[in-house]
């Protein structure tokens, strides 16, 4: 196709464009749902308002395109890695779904800082969730809700791959993420793994990174425990209250406080 191809608003669902040169093509508001775009060159194409739901891509070139208003990027089928130019990231102002960025093959570190790389403000700190496996239900709820609000977070059972060296992965994650969200309960206070994660997180604070640890309580165990590290947290940190996390209204109130705590202060903030 020539680089001035005008397919604006066209119904191209399930069409085959494998290894087609669509550079600079006008595809705004086009329906490309389910289309085969494997190997297609979309450099400079106008994709404003286009629908890519269920489209298949691999070795597809997204160079110098604005993806902010493209529909269905979350459901694109990645049959292999593709090329995403830094010019596309800049034109899109970093507003590209994380699942799409991961699908094209960008590494987690790059995805984590993608917004700051294009001078877009970081809306939330990233966090590692430390908890006992006996509090799995609460951890999963927080993880899902934080992710839905755009907070990048990680916790071991969700992402740990078979054969991973657990200690190495935890060290790596605590180093990469800004905050340690600590779920305090009678179970976690007695966990050697949680104690280790807290110790590693606190090592970041002497390096000049403030308030790495953000503890929340799931029960009243922290009030009476005698474990040394937990006593230190009780006496030196504000502890969020998630004791009623199973109840909708109290949970929502506590969750909103947590979101505010994960927002970086702007220079004008008091």
C-alpha cells in the first residue's frame, strides 16, 4: 500500500495485513478488531480512535504513532514481541496500557519508569506487598484494587515462577519498588519471610529514601506482640487500619487513605 492510504473509519475487522506497509496510512476510527497485523509496518500511521481489540501482532512496528485513544490495546493478541519506538511513547505521553507494553516485549524496569521518561508525573509510588500466605485473600484483594488504580505492585505467589530463587527475586523486587506495603497480622508477625522483607526494605531508608515501609494492620496482634521488629514498627510508624477489610465501606475508606499515601508529594505540597 502507498503511504497515503486512506482507510479512515473503514470496517477492517478480521482483515489480513500481515507484513503490509501501512506507514503513514490514515487508519483513524478504523475497525481493526481481530485483524492480522503480524509484521505490519504502522510507522507514522494515524491510529486515533482505531479499534485493535483482539488484533494479532508479532514483529509489528509501532513507530511515531499516538496510541492514547486506540481502543482494545488491552486485548491485543501478542504472538511474539513487536517494535515500539520511543517516539511512540513520547507522542502517547506514556498513556499506553501496561499489559500492551509488556506484550510487545518491554522489560519491567522500563515499564515502571515509562511515565517519568516522557516527563509525565508519576501518579503513585510502586510497592511490594509483604504478607503471610495465611492472609492471601486480603493480599489478593489489595493487589487487584491497587492494579486497577494504576499502582504497579508485586507479591510473591502471583509472579513467582517455578524454579525461581525466592530470596533473589524478593531482593530484586524490594530494590526496584518504592514502598513495602506490610500487612501486619498474627500470621505475618510470626513469619521469618516477612521479617526478612521488612529488614531489606528498611535498608533503603539510610540511603536517603524516606518512608519506604507502609504498615497496615489486619487484626489487633500488633498491639500486644513482643517480636522485636514488630514492636519497633509499632513504636515508630503510623499503622493503617484494615481490620475490617472484609466490609465494603470500612475497606474503601482505608483503601483510599492508602492510595493517598502512595501518591508522591508535589513540590507545592506542604
